C-alpha cells in the first residue's frame, strides 16, 4: 500500500508511503493517490484533507524518474499532450481533478519538483523546520510541468517564482514562509498536530460556506475586482438561503456550538 488513507472525524489524512525513495511518485502511487482524492471528494462526511509524506526525510521528491520517465519516452508528442489534457495530473490534484473541499499539505523534509507542485495544488501548506522546497526540473533539462510554472507565480509573485524555476535552487522553510510559499513553520515533532489543528478548525465551520468561500477565492483570483465582487455575490446568495446559514446565527444567540448539516 503506497498511499495510506486515514480518517479522524471529518478530516482525511492522505500519506504518501514510499520513504525509501523520498516518497517519489511512480505510476502505481500516483494512481492510488488519485483514488484517495476521489474517495475524499465523494464522502460527504469528510470535510478537509491533509496530505503528507511518510517519515521525516521527505514530503515528496516528485515523480519517480526511473518509472515515469521511461514510460514517457515511449509516447509521441501527440500522445503526451492528449494524456496531459485528459488524465489527472501527477498525484491527482495537479491537473484535471477538481476538489471543492479544503486541502492542506503538511510538508516534512524534501518537497521538490512534482512534490512541490503537489503541495502547490493544495489550498494551504504547513512546513516542518527541516523542510526544503525547489523546482529543479531545469537542471535536468525539463520544465516544471505539473503546475509549477502557473501556481507558484500566482502564490509568491512572478519574480520570486522565476528565481526558483530558472535556477532550480532549493530554499529552506524560513525562506518559504517569508515569501509566502507556506503559511507557517513548526518543529518536525509538532507538524501532524499543527496540520490537524488547522484542519479541524476548518471542519468545524459550515461546510457549504467553506466550499463556497474556497470557490470564490480561486475563481475570482484572476478577475478584475468588480467582476470578482459580482462573482462573490452569485456564490454567496445560495449559501444565505441554506439551513446552515440559519443555524449559525441561531447558535450564536443561544450561546452554543452550531450543528451544521451541510444543507
């Protein structure tokens, strides 16, 4: 089993379990991760997912070049393009697999190449103090092709992204936090608890509102402000009519914890 799927209440924990190869993704592992994401997506009882890697040395070192690289050598350019457009990306969520629930990467150790692209595809990233980040593809004569050239500039700005992409250099956890690549850095021993604390805090909120807020942020990110504000209202209005939107204020007035039903 190369992907472990655990459930702690409404939180799913997805662990890439190939520590001997720095949790690199071969096709079997990538496909298993796709299945895990779909299991999370389709289970209404699960509200937040945490993705991490087994052991302390690596979150994920990207694609297992011994497996994936050899496969792609057998494809024509047209076949590669067709696969890119139709098949879920590396690890599932990097391309062609939409997850409307919040996702969080708990980054332990090396987070490189496709591993960083996988973390970038999550909504939030928390790192351990020993984490390192990089997109070294150009040093191997390749391009970061699982979203790195698109998601990283949107997150940290084009100049900082190009610095990492064009040099292939690695950065440590404090620098990753300084440039906005991760939201916080914690000691290695505290990473799982810190990630689960954030996940549980999100899971306690109204699930319809959480999903709608995520959609509003990502869909509005590249819109002019006026269009984004209109999109926000279009997304918000159905939420205002929900049972959860009535339960929240009622619970506040009654000084109790709300019981959201997701409807």
